[in-house]
């Protein structure tokens, strides 16, 4: 499933980049929750972050229906701190 998720992220990345944002794949949890970090303009503006998460969720859940959901994290460092 990870490969499918990464393929979808690559397909929607140009849409995000046109808006001055990007997305980083962080992890796919054991319960199929996709963890991502929104970067660029979407990271600093709460309403933009919410809009981008909704856009990503729409594409992801349509393309990978077995996903349990999407969680946005501040950065990949957040995951490292959670694991410690």
C-alpha cells in the first residue's frame, strides 16, 4: 500500500507546488493512517494547511480507499520524538 500512496502523492504534488506548497511522506502506520507534513506556504497558514489536507485526503481516499485516514504532522522530527 505504501507504494500506491507514494504514487498518488507524486500525482498531486504538482497541484500543491503550483500553490507554493508541497507534501512530505512521513509514515504509514500499522492501522493504515497516512502521516504527512505539509511544507511551504501551506505550512504557515492554518486555513491553507486545512485546505491542502482536504485536497490530499480527497485524492488519497479516492485512490487508496483502504487508508484509515490522514494525519498532518509539523515535521518528520515529530515522528522521531513520538517513537522515543
